[in-house]
């Protein structure tokens, strides 16, 4: 029904692209619901009335909006239906927000418009780099069965205010014509206009035009935004997002599950995943994915299945960069005897002598000897 409203709306405004895109979308929905004959009829109408030259392979023929100066595309199309990614790991409280948003988004377009719920439905994700904001955007688009268009806002802001406004309009015009999830990445870029233009008035105008566009986009549009610098966003922008989610560093359990998901084809045991989960305290999901990719590459290069002995130095190496990792960073650059002491002190049951032998790739007897040696753990 909501598609029908959009199609009529597009027709009355003589917006052929909008009519075509939403008709194709409706046909797809009808087909999914088993209404094959109706879907077929709609597609036939589309085909018979195609007066312009269009790419025949595209499901929804559409041209991407471009920067008014450089003519580079302002958005990137991510085909989420073709992606097969390991699951997203979130806390229960975070999932609650995501699930609520997804279920509201599914019914949003069909709720009768009583005036209170106008404008696009919007969701703001914020948190440190690598904690899964972009990943979650793909998850949401996939759940909604919609195409994902990613606009990097820093690319849209030009040093010419006029071009910036044109770009914002082009972006929202595009989103209004197309059933999609529009993902505004690097969203804090709109707050940086202040620095570039010196003048507060200009920032206000850009921000206001943004908010207005968001409101006129209409009820069926879904807008996601992500930022690492939520403190840069002003209160009006912040308030415009009804749903907001703080992404955080993964917990021990989540890290363990990520290792298990990301290392999938490799042969590690549940105990190994528990160890890796503990050793990677302070890592982001992105760090764990990176470490896993290195291990998989190693397998390809050497033809030998890597184990804990290969994983450990990669984890220690990455830990030096992970800000939240106090434990793992003291491991970095230490002598073996000091490492044995650090691990034993952390958790004697998890880090048994046999486990440490596996990690360091030495014999149990050696670990035993190292653990007896008065370590330099209290030094430096
Ligand atoms: N919570 C998570 N669950 C599952 N995978 C994750 C999670 N966080 C990160 N990842 C993995 O790390 C990759 C990179 O994360 P992503 O690009 O989503 O981070 P981001 O928060 O968007 O970072 P940035 O702020 O730098 O854009 C993801 O594609 C995914 O494979
Ligand atoms: Mg991102």
C-alpha cells in the first residue's frame, strides 16, 4: 500500500523515475508474497512503457547523484543481498535498540499518516572506529530487504557553500526516488563546515538544509548515520535522530565469538577461541577481523594450518596498538619468562602450563622452568 501511495505521488508530480523505481519495488514485493501474476503484469507495464534508453540489466534503473564540481558519484551502492558476512556481535541492550528500529522501519511506510510521524525514519550510530557501525548499516539494509547507498559526508561538503547545498539536494532527491536505506557516513563532517567557512551562519544554513531535507524525504525512507565524533554534532541534529546507538568495544564473550566466526575454515578449538578472546581485551571487531585475515593468509601462503603458536604473536603485535588493552600491551616486547608470569598472574586456570607452552610454541618443561625463574615482571 505504501508503494502505491509513492507511485501515485510520483505520477502526480510527473516524476517518472520515482514511479518506475517504486513500481519495480512493488513487483518485487508482490513476487515475494506469491502474487506472481500481478508482479508479472507490473513488470510488463514497465517494459512496454520504457521510452528512454536505460541499462537493461539494472533492477531499478537509476543514475547515481554526482558532485556538482567533480562529477564524482556522491553515493556508493552496496549490494547487501550478495554479501555473506559473519554475524554482528552486540550486547543484548544494543540488539534491543536495533531490533526495535528494524521492526518500526518495516511498518513505518504503512502507518497512517497522522501528522506526528512525518519525515524519514532515522538512526544514528556512534562510537570508536572499527566497532561495527558500517557493518550494522549493512545488517539493517539486509534485514529490511532494501538496497544500501552510502554517502560519505566529508566528500559531499565542498569548500563552496553553493556546491555543498547542491550536493545535499542531489543526494536527497536521489533517495526520495528510490526505495533504499541511505547511509550517511562520517556524519560529523556537517559539523566541520564551521571550521571551513569561518562563519557560523553558513554552518547553520547547511545544517538546517540537512534537517529540512530529512523531513521532506518522506515516511518510507530510512536514513542511517554514523560518526566517531558524536560530540561535534549540535543538539538540533542530535535530537532529529529518534533512534541512537552507542557502539562499544566488544566484551570477552563477543570477542570469543568473533574469533570463532572470523577464523571459520581454520581448525581452532573452543579452548583456543576462549584464549584468543581473553588475550584480545581492548580489541575492536575490526582488529579481530584483521588478525584473523592475517592468519588465513598465512595458511594460504605456507599451506600449513596455523595454530595458537602462530596466532599469539599476531595478537601481541596488534595489542600494542589497541588502546583499551592494558593486559596485552604489557605482553608486547617481553622476554618469554616475563610473559609466562604475566599470563599466570592473569588467570592460572585458563593459562595452564600446557596452554602457555602451546602459545609460545615451546615444551611444557621449558614453560615450567621459565615459571620457576624469578621473572623480571616487577622490573621496568
Ligand atoms: N560488533 C561487530 N560484530 C561483528 N563484526 C564486527 C563488529 N565490529 C566490527 N566488526 C568487523 O570489523 C569490520 C570493520 O568494522 P566497521 O567498518 O563496521 O567499523 P566502523 O565502526 O564503521 O568503523 P569506522 O568508524 O572506522 O568507519 C566489519 O566489517 C566487521 O567485519
Ligand atoms: Mg564505518
